C-alpha cells in the first residue's frame, strides 16, 4: 500500500484584540459595537486585502488571521499601528488594538 503524505504549508498567524473591550461594553454597548464593526470593515478588511491575508475567525473584539507570508503578517500589524497612531497617545489606552504575532 502506498503511504499517504500529509499536505503541509507554512503560515503566519496574526491575533488582534481591542484593549479595554469589556469595560467599553459596560459603559456603552451600542457605541462600542458600532465602533468595533467600523474598525473591522474600514481598517482590518482593507489591510487584509492589501496584504493578502485571510480572516480565519472574528470573536467579539478579536480577529484571528492567516497569511502565507510572515512579512505580510508583520506589515499589517505595523500598518494598523500607524493608522491608529493619530487617535491614541498611549498604547494601552482603551479602544486601541493590540497585536500578537506568531511567526513560523
């Protein structure tokens, strides 16, 4: 019998999370959800398209995305940080987005 080989591929995974999401939901649920949907539509989706990424899962305030290239995954995190820089003075300010990058 011929042995089947597993098909493998390399991927870069990007995880993003909104800082202070639970607190923001407690203060203004409707406004927070509106802002979150706008963030996903106006910032995340265009960056994914530009950097050839694929959203694997949206979970509340989080995004899990896959890229064929570690360079593209890192680029989206850097570009997102630059896009939001004018809106925030501190990285840990509520409403900011933190990125975790797993490259390998």
